[in-house]
C-alpha cells in the first residue's frame, strides 16, 4: 500500500492479519466489534450525578475535625501572605534582610511541625482527638492575637505557629 508505512491495529481478524504488521489481540472472524461511531449513541446520566437520598448525616466528630482543619488553614492562609510586610515593617531592613528573616520563619515553622506532629498525634491517641484539637485551635487563636499585637520582630519569632 504505502512504501514506508507500518500498519498497526488493536484487533486483527484472521482474514485481515496479512495486511497489518502489528496487532494487540486476535479475534475470530465471526466476532463483530462495535465502535462508538457504529452505534446510535444515547445520553446516559452517570451514576454519581443521579440523586441519592442521604440515609444518615456524617459523623459529628468528623465534622468537628473538618471544621478545625478549615479554621486552622484559614489562619495560616491569612498569616503567611501578610508576614513579609510585617517583617519588613518591624525590622526596618532591606528587602534581602526581610527575605532572609521570612525564610528563617518558614524553616522554623516547618521544623516545629516536623517535631510536634508526632507529639500531637500521641496526645490525640491518649486523650482523644476532639479535646486535643480544640485546645490546639484555642492556642492558635491566642497565637494569632499575639502576632497581631507584636511590636518587635522577636515577638513574631516567638509566635511562629
């Protein structure tokens, strides 16, 4: 047919095998293979779009955990974008000094999470997730108030959550 062509197919019937070099699977001659363009297609609603009746509400403790995570992420999402401006204002230094201080803050934050995440997990296993998370959320609230009222840069470093 074409001089330098390599013919490949997914399905090869016995009578068509001599015309192709590569095929994935061989099917018998009496097998009819349906392709989408051979059929009258009709729309079918996917299962996940079908209306389902809720038989039970989600677990209350799961809702507390999700709410706590949402509040924590909102706090982090509010503090981190404003922190460079706060560091620049409190340090009175150049942009490079501000970047170095902000980088040190990010390193300290990550290091503290690495150290205290297993401790918080152990406390949660011992005393229950809800009390530990509620205490941590209350501490986060005080932490954000302390950060908002910090007058010195050292206060921000002591406050990094």
